[in-house]
C-alpha cells in the first residue's frame, strides 16, 4: 500500500502557509485601519490649526512712528563730523483680539543718506509680552557724531538749503507667537522715513505727522 506520510506532510505545510498568510493579511489590514483612523483624527485638527494660523498670525503687523524730535543735525568742520540728536516715539500695535505677541528682541538704528548714525543710546526693553488689542510705545534716542564723506556732506548742505532733511530709522524685530500648540519665531525689518525742517540752535525740529513703517 502507498505510504500517506508524504501527503500528510504536504497538507500540513499548506495549512501552515495559509495560516501565515492570513496572519500577515490580518496584520496589514490592522495597520491600514489604524492609519485610516489616524488620518480621520488628525486631518480635521490639522485643518483647524492651519485656519487659525492664517487668521491670527500677524502678517500685517507694522510699527509706526508717532512723533520725533530732531535737536541737532549739523556738520562740524574741519573734521567733517556729522553731529546728531534724534528722539523717536515708536509704537507697536497688536490688533488681534486673542493673540499675544512675545517680543524676543527689538533694535532701532538711525541713518542719514545711507550713513549709519548709530543704534539707540539705550537698549530697548526685550523680551516682553504684548496682550491682544494693545499698543506699546518705545522711545529710542540717538545722539553722537560720525565721520562722513564729501558726498554726504554735500547732500546735507543741499537739504538744509532746501528746508527739509530726511532721516531713516530702521527697526529690527524678533517675534514669537503661537496658536494653540503651534508656535513659531519670525524676524522682521522695517524702514521708517522721517522728514524735518532744519533744526535751529535753540529750537529743535518736530515731526508730528506720524508715519507707518514698511517692511524691507
């Protein structure tokens, strides 16, 4: 009679293979179901976070110069040193209803005709927090003297004769804000243009028109 042990062994191997296949299929199916559940959970949450981010992030945030006083801007001869004395009221407005902005670093530097007059005399306060619907006013001041070339000296003489001198205050900000669990840090630079009548010896020139600063 033929021996059936070989058929029995082959049948057992076939059963084991089918069991292994079913096990692998079950595991793969379980992974797919788990992945689908994660997608169903995270997709609405991700959409909500993105929408909140787009609504509340301060993309239109810009500082503003409310007023400024120029006490001195004159050329000392023969050393050709430009002496300056400028004080600025610089305001930062958080117009959002719920978003708190954290100022990690604030810097301001004054320029005349591309020549750096110097950073603010005193370090501006940072870090600090600014609550929703709030305005913070800082008061950077710039005083000192800097050597200038003949081109800058000629431009100053031309503006003094014309009756209007132009200065630029550059503002650098490092801000952090967050919406729920999402937070990020951004660096912004702005230029604030100011114009004054020439200051007299005992009569500082006042800029009170107010001007918006523009991102660079």
